């Protein structure tokens, strides 16, 4: 399996940092956040792209990599999850919000895609409790550290049910 398309849900500090690091590797990212009530419906994710460009220290190896990030929102663009090889959830640390997102992901995701959470506080068994075994097999925690580009750390939390080949790929 190759990761050729990534969707990141949540464009805050961690979501945008992960997006920048993925595009540093040359992989296109769709960065999704809530629809904005002001400006463009994609304004929250668009603003995150601006923050990435202005970040100090720089999150991008080359500024033109920003073009590999497309801004979207979780209402109009959620369908993009169906084409992603890897979906990273990086939203607020509230279990009910995360579980609602996972239910939506499970209904639309590409078969065998990797799904992960960037959580650092919620146990994997709690996150995956309501998932099918098929989704659990492809779900893990990928806890990046901030700033993503400069912290050479990635904590991957798994369960015995996980597809080890996919975990090794991450």
C-alpha cells in the first residue's frame, strides 16, 4: 500500500502541522475544518494555510508545497475521505465529537484506508469502542508532537487487531 492522498480533519495547530509535514513528503492533503460562518465556507482551513506559510520556524521545507494542501470543510468536502489512503483526525479532545466523526468516516472511507487520531489523552480502546472490527483493523493513534516538522517523534498506539503492515508503513 502506498499513501498517495491524505485527508486531515481539523486545521488547528496540530492538524495544520501534520498537513505541512505530509506535503513536505510530496503527498497531497485535503485539510478540512468546520464550515465558516463568515467569508468562504472553507475560511477556517484557508486561514490555517496562511498560518503555515507565516510560521516561524517554518513548517514547510519549500513554500510552494503549500499548493499541495487544498482547503475544505467537513460538510461540503467530507466525500474526499472516500478517496484518501490515510485520514487523520486532529479535532478538539472531546470524545463525542471524535466518535461522531468516526461514524461518518466509516460510512464513506475507502476500503483498507488507514484512519488515525492525533489524540494524546484519550485511550485507543475508548476511541474505537463503537467501531466495526473492519474499521478497528485500520485505526490507530498517530500522536505527533509540536512543531511536527522539528520534533522527530511519532507515537503510534495500536491494538492487537491492527493490520501490522499498515502500522509499519506509518
